[in-house]
């Protein structure tokens, strides 16, 4: 039986600063030089990166954003809810999982620079997913949201921002 404890041990997952557990599984050896990247990047980046990501019931991935598109892939457990504040300020809720008849999706791309957070659905013990980033993930491109600032920018989403921010 697959449990969060089994996944943490099997894949040597580590705690992630935004919440949950992760393990980088791929980092391209090829680089994109800074002049070939959009101006939002401060230096060269690898072509692509991939991670495993685990969220247990009662935990969440706090609102954050990165400078690259991030493709999420569902693997095991129950549904994961991803809350995305789109660049136009609208809130989109994606339900990742394997119950496609209930509107769940196996894969979804969070656009670059959008604030997003995730949490297992209420009926879920855990959600085990993967994330692929291109250009590859770099902590220099990662920004954890400040609750007060995010609410100030998007007051219409105060309830969800307050519940899915740590600072």
C-alpha cells in the first residue's frame, strides 16, 4: 500500500520551503545562456528540471510564484487542488487526480509569474504529483508570497490567500 511515509522513504523526499515534500529527479546538463532568455531571468538556466512533490492531508503548498511555466503531473493518492491567481487577477482552481469523470486532470501547466498554491482535497490523505519546469527551476526565480501584500494586490481573494499563506 502506498502511504506518505513510504513515498518519503522510497524517494528520499525532503521538506520544501513552501510546504510538503520534494525530490529533484531531473536537472538538464544543457544550459540556456542569459541573452537567449526573457529579460525576467537574471542569468543562465538549465533547459529543464523535474521533481516529485508530496502533500499530506493537513498540509499545503503556500502561495508562491516562479518565472517559468510549471507543468504538474498527477501520480498517486487523491485529488490535489491548485489555486492559481492568473495575471489578470482571476482565480482558477484546478483539481488534479485520476477521477476524470469528476473533472480531475492528470496534467496542468501553471503559467510563469502567476501566484499559486495547492492543498489536498478534503477527502484526500495525500497527493503525490510531479512538476516539470522549463527553463529549469532555480531558487533565484522563486518568490514566496507575503500574505499582507498578496491580499493588498488581490483583495477579492482574501479568504483563500489567508488560508494558503504562511507569512
